[in-house]
C-alpha cells in the first residue's frame, strides 16, 4: 500500500473504531487460478485477531494456515478544489478523493467447532442487534434450524501480523482548507459525506 507519512494511521483506537463501524471486509488470498476475493463481516477480537464465519463451500473454508490480506473500507468521497479557501486566492488546487481504509495481514485459521461457532454468532449478533427495539438472539431460532445452520458453516480466525490504516483526510493541507472540505462535505450531504466530515473533524491536529 502506498502510504505517505501524512496519511499513515497506526493508533489502535481509530483503527478499531473503523473496523467496528465498517465490518464488511474484503478478504484476499492467492488461489490456484490467481487472487481470490471474498467479502464478509469480521469482528476484531482482542488486539491480535479477526473472527468471522463462512459457508463450508467457500474457498476460505479450505484455506487453513494460509496468509491473507484483509481490507476494511471506511467513509470516502470526492473533494472539490472549490472547497479550499486557498484555491480562491491562488487557483493552484486540484480535485482529490478523501477516504479511510485499514489493511490487515495475518494467517487464517479454520475453526470447525460447533460450540465455538455458536458463541461467536451470539457475540456477533448481539453487537449488530444492539439498539434495535426488539433485538434478535441466537436462541430465538428453533434449535433444529440452528443446528442445521451451524453444520453448514465454519469459523475463521485471522491472527494478525500487521494492522495499519491509511486515513487520507486532507492532513497535507492547512487548517483553513481542511475546514473548507469539512464544510463542503456537510453541505453536499451525499452518502457517507457526514461520516467522512466527522472523521476529518476527529483527525484534526
């Protein structure tokens, strides 16, 4: 990953926050016919591992011990040069794109263990059901349906060897330009613009 120093993010708190807010990950590994991509929600467990589950027919279920690259995609959006105050003085600005991503690397472990899977699914659904008026719980499913579902999946755990972020949030611009981008995003109000503006606000020095 091309990672200029201004955009490098290594602090655990903002990285973990992005993983919680945007859990759908792109999981990449080298397959027989080239690079294979899969998309699945992953949960950060402790400081050093990601956990999830896949169907038994998924190639990840056969990838025990393989090195994997995992990408998490946070808020992103187009930045107009008209939002920079400096552009109106010098004219010397160009469009760009702001975004936040996290790159995780590690070795995949396949977990074919029904009690582990059940406990993991309970944690996963409890997290994503939190805040709903009537949260669904794993125990709400009929026991025979739950047992059938558990037999159709395996758990995966990726023990991390590295976790780093690229938060490209106009850090290479003066404060007035950053404020202009934040204001521009809030005015535009497109999908993800508010979240990107909030992230820029939080990242301000």
